[in-house]
């Protein structure tokens, strides 16, 4: 099950009535809103005081607004409510029906007449607006659902006093940032979303339950969380250690375990995960090399990423068209959360578009993108949210999340998008992402393999624990270099070989590994010339070729191997001519043969 419930959009529903039963039309009035959010933080406790100033202007002389209602979803609880109009205090009537919180207001003595304005002033504390999570602050502000009669809408956020936090993600971009005040003028989105802080840190623990039911030994490859353009992994501990680790063609960090017949092994990974808003430069080279291999399969048909009746789909020429089609065509089915139901795929979900979960949103996007020749893939991972109601993880189940990526040729990188969360939250997940998506497995070659953490189960158990923390993780460990033997004497015609074996004993990926080879009177070459990336615990070998430089000046050569300011080899080599070498070898053969002949002759004499 790859399903995640995301933050529900706060709906502001305006029910406007005359004192009589005559219905007021939008053309009878216009409204102007200023909503101020005063954010507070004391230790780990956050608050959001909200002040609404609502000005309603009558556009006809014979109608006016008498009553006004605002509805909030139940998870955006409000408290300490005060209200007033231009004539004095208003007593709000609060109704909680279990699904929403309805705030009913009535003007004391509204002004009547064309172009007259009546105002409401509403203040309260509201939950779920502002959250401190690990190293970041997160802000989610619902806006007006229906802006038909709205002439102006302004949202103003005041950050806590003495705050040095800088905004790193904003959807949409603010109209003005002035000190600790951030203003959005007439935002054309359902939800304003902002993050303060460039990096988020997660302490995590993953358990993989492996079982070999066969009567013969087998091996199993499991996917550990990988590095990506915006994700960095710190392996604190992996127990037991695998027999081999490697990167697969999709860029997954794979660990191989050998299993005896009828054996069980529980693999436990303790890891730190760092997410960043800025693209990691060190990952670019690996990404560029991987995509060249991946292009051979990223457009290949897959059963879950195939639509047989593609002619019934509207013309979708751009990535943005496909994304809008997916978010608007499918409806998230919350009743499927936590149930072990079949993954439908793109073809089947179109037959029942109201029965979709995150995998169907991803499958439909990937299928349509590949049909248009756009390189795309699915990510399976973890979507983090603090809300217990909106984070469906229990002691017996690990509910993961799924989102698609497409490859942007212009920037030469994978772009993450999330049609599921935009559909359920109203937050824009096309133009920018967030720091809540943790990649566990990359699916480009196959729609179903490798399995992410949380899917290696024998019994029902919680196999994923992820918590945000405020402090960054440290890189520890060293690169181990094991040098092969260098010949002490070489001739001027032969090419010699040795090896340089590199083991990554650090707790992070290492990139662009290139031993520094310096030689005098010798020509040297490495194969490969560089190792683009090594995952933690991985071992790789360079082949070092060396031969005498034809222009050598004397009978000695020197070769030095260093890396990361450490010297691993500093050898002197004696150079002789090919004739000298052959003469020496022939002489040794003659001497050896003579000795053997002498002993054989003496043996026969004794007999």
C-alpha cells in the first residue's frame, strides 16, 4: 500500500442572506479581505493568531448583507474567538458537526444603501497553520475557495519576533517581504505554502524482514534509501552487513544478502537523511552518466504504465498539461488507506477515476508522459506530516507514498512533482517541491522493483520509523586504499600492471574518486580514470598500467600514488633494457638448469 493522506484544504464558505428570505447574488455586493497571521514560537510550542478584516460593500440600494458564515474543516481547530462589526461586539455562533466548524456572524445594525460598506473584525487562535518540524518552519495558509465576489484579498504573515529564518520555498511567490512581514496580494491558489530553512534532517530506522523458503541458498537484494539531487544519506549502522553493495541502473542503493535454505534474516538500517532545497552539485556527474543508460528503458512499456485506448485522452503536449489532467481527472479515495488492495495502474484507474490513491496518480502521469516521449519514472518513498490524522502509520502497517518524476533536458535533472498531494491539499507541487518527501526506491526500469523499505514483511509490524531532528548529521569514516605490488625492476619494452582497491568506509556516498598518480621516467594510466560514485561499504578497483617512458633520462624511475592528501605509494623502480632483462632471465634459466642437472647426475652416481 502506497498511500498517504495529505493536509486537507481549509474551505472558507460564505453564506450571505438578507434579513428577509431574499437570496443575495454575487452581483449585489463586493467584498475585500485582509487576513493577518501572527506566528508565535515558545520552545517547541507554536501558535497562530488570525485576524480577519472583512469589508462588504453593497452594490444595490435595496439589498444588503445581514448574516455571514465561515466554515473551517475540523482539523483546523479554532479557539478564543472574538468578533465585532462597526457598531460593536458581535457574538459568534459556533457549530461543530464533526466534519466542519461553522462560524455564524450577524451585523448589529448594517448600513443600508448603494456603495455603503459594512465591516467584520474577527480574531481567533488556529491550529495547523504554523509548525516547527526538525530544522524547518512550515506554514500552510488556506485562501478563499470562491473568489467570485472578492475585489481584493491580502494575506499578511508576521514571523515570530527576533526571527532570523529566511523563506526557502514559497507557493506562490510573495508579493513583498519586509523584515519579518510577508505579504501575498490576491493569490490565485487554494493554499499558500511556505518553508523557512534550506535543509531538513530526519533520523530514521528501517527493518527488512528477509526469508528464504527454498531448500537451496539464494541471495536477495534490498533497496536502501539512495542519494539524489536533493537527498543525502548518512548510514549510521547496518546490521548484519551485506555481502555486496552497489548502485543499480535506476540509481538505487542496493545491498545483497545471502540466505541459507529455510533461513530468516532481519536487516536493520539506522540512517540519517538530509533533504535540501538546493541541488547538490556533487550528484550531477553521476546523474548525467546514469541518464545515458536509463534512456534505453525509460520509454519502454510496462503493464502498469500503459493505456491501450490512448486516443480517448485529450491532446496533452506538455508536461504541465499532463500534470493538470491527472490532478483534475482523479479523485483520492481515503477509504483505501491501509487496505491491501491491488494496484490498479493507469489503464484501470481511468475506468474508475474516483477510486485512486497515490500510486494511481503516479502511474497515470508516467504512462501519459512516456506516451509523449517524455522520460519519466515513479518514486516510492515516505511523505512526512506531523498530523496524526493525516499521517496514516500504525503499529501494524507502514503506509508509504508515491510520486512521479520527469527528466528535464534543459537543466539535465529529474524534476519531482506530486499530483496526489496537490489534489488533496491544494498546494502547488508542480512548480516547486518541499522537504517532506523521502526517496526510498526509484522505479524507472520496472514499475514494481525494487521494493522500498516497509515492503519486506513477514508479520504485521512497524518497519519504518522517521522523525525530524534539528541538528545536521556528521560525515565519519575514511576511504581505505589497498595498493597492489609494484615491480622493483622493469624493462623498457613491457607494460606492467597493478591494482588500486578503494573501499568506502565513510557513512556517506563519495563522488569523483580519482587517485593522483605522479611518475618520473615512467608513463602511467588508470582504468577507469575516475570512479564517479561509491556508496557506503562499496569496494571498487582501479587498474594501474605503467611502462618506461621512451625518453627516460637515467636508469631509475619513481612512482607516487596519493589521494585525499594521503600518500599510499612512493616507490623507486630500477629500469633496465629489454636485452638486459632477457639476458638476465636466460642466465637465470641456464644457472637453474645447471643446478638441476648437477643434482640429478649425483643422484645417479650414488645408485
